[in-house]
């Protein structure tokens, strides 16, 4: 039995009150929500940071974004499940440890979720946590990786750490099953130096700045992404404009809008098979009226609604 959550059932708050499945070997669902709070820290001070509170904050705020799954949602275009028999579960959180064993547990958890035929949607944690998730898809390539982010995340290492939040796309580029990479909403200054930009371009990364996305529109952007593929979507909260998601460590004005993000999510599901998604880098202590956590929850609901409407779960 592979059990993640240690909190009692009557204490643990699941996302949208979906059923809690504590045993990953017993997952029977179409979608599995999973929390991954802990990354690979660059300093001892980062071992536990505010972003580790995000899975709990997003689950708590999910109670404010819907009055019931039978209600008509104008973003989704109907009720969430559209009358279909779709099952969503919450499998709890990957426990962390100082030795970094949580990355191995995260990879194993995603493998079990995929073996059960479910779509994993992960709540982070910093942007290091997709690295073990990417590894878990090594038998499902080629995968087109789509990133929403203010920053390039192509550092090879920081303080000798190679799997931290500045490196997930660099690590993904080294995996044989990751094919094309689209980096959307990039702007301003982050950890990238000229050498990281050159490395990303040498790989062939499709870098679309926030300004370019705004100029061409989401429909034109989606046309650049090949049809009929398998897609993984990673959303860094600081990729969104701070007016939409203020609770981040590195806010960057001029970011992606809520509408652009929803259109991208729907567009990816319409193009092919989305194999996974995450939302990371939320710092709940910086939030305003829980708007960042609520927005993250709405992205998850829109992903579920899009998956339902594009026949991802037809049996």
C-alpha cells in the first residue's frame, strides 16, 4: 500500500471535496489531484518556505470557487462533468524530507497514477517539482512541454543544485521523451544569463514573450503548437500578471491574463492528449483575499472541464 497523506480523513481538506484516496495502488479515477510541496532547495533557508503551504492553500480556497458542481459555469461552458461519468480524486501530498527523497516518491506516485489511467494534476511547491514528474513520463513520449512563466528556468545549477526551481526546463530538455518545448509569457529579468538564453535557443525552444503573445493572440499561438500530440502543461504563477496572481515571490508586471490561460488550456486539450499539468510557485502569505489560490483552482476546474468536453475519458 502506497499511502501519501498522513492527516486523518476527517481533517484533510481535499480539492473541491473530491474523494480522498490514500492508497495509490487503489486509484480508480480519471483525474488525480496531488500535492507536491517540497523541491530541491538552494540554501538551508529554502528547505521549508511559504510555497510549501500552497497545496493546502489551494485546496482550502477551492471551497470558494464553486457553489456546486451541478451549477452552470460560463468559463467552462456548462456543468463541470457535462453529464458524463467522470471520476476525480485527491490523493494527498508527497511527504518531504531533508535528504530529498521526496523527488523519488513524487516520480513513483505519478507513475502509479498514470498506470491507473488517470490524468495527474499537481499543486506545488516551487518550480523544481515538475522535474520528477517529467521523469515519470519516460515511456509516454514524445511529449510537447508547454510552460507559462515569467522566467526561462534554464539554469544548469545554482549552488551546485541541479534540480531546483531555476532548472526544470533545462532538465526537461535533457530527457529523450521530451520533444518540443514552448515557453510562454517570458519577460523581464530572472535567473537567466546570456548563456542560458543561448542554450535554450540552441535546443530549439520556442520562446514567446508576454508581449508577443498579447500581440498575436492565443489562437495564433496555438497554431504554432503541433496538432495531435501529447502535451504537458506547467504553469508558474508568476507567469500570470500580478493583478491575476499576486501571491508569488517574483512578481513581474505585464504578464499573462486569466483569459489567455484559460484559452490555452482549452486549446491544448482540443489539439490532442494532455498527459499532465501542474500549477506551482504560489506563496500564500502574500495573497490578497485568496485570489491567487482561487485562480489556481479555477485553472484546474477548467482543465477538467476541457478534458471532459474533448473526450479524454471516453471508454
